[in-house]
C-alpha cells in the first residue's frame, strides 16, 4: 500500500474539483464541504475527464455526456451497475493523498 500525494489542500477549495496525474495515472479529486474524495479520473462511459466535471454537492457531472457520479463512492447516480473506482483519501502535510495498492 502506497500513499500518493495528489494536491495541496490550498489548491482545492470547498466545492471544487481537479484533475491530477500521479503515479502514471489520472485521478479526479474533490472537496465537498471540507471532505476530500478521489476517483479514477477517466469516466467509465467513454473516457471523459471526471476531474474537469461540474461538482454540485457530492455529485460530479461528467463534462462529455453528463453522466453523474457520487464522488464519495464512485457510484453512478442512476445505474447501480456503473461505478468509477474510488480511493480512500488522507491528509498529510497539507496534501490530499490517496492510498494505492
Ligand atoms: S465520457 Fe463521461 S459521460 Fe460520457
């Protein structure tokens, strides 16, 4: 298990999201009222950038075709069979980090 730093918390105010490349992969990281969440940054529909979507409450809307996901779990809002990978987050030295296997 590796702890991978994604972004400084000062760069991710509440209600915002970012796309981050780390460990050779793309991640989407979100701040929902001070709670940080991370998903695979590649939308499971057709590869859109989930870190560049619109975040409202705990739901992100993919900018390509509008699929919506709960950022805490990666679960699609309407189709329970669709899920984006999610990663546990930790704060360390002012950085939002994720745990990768
Ligand atoms: S690529 Fe995300 S909704 Fe189509």
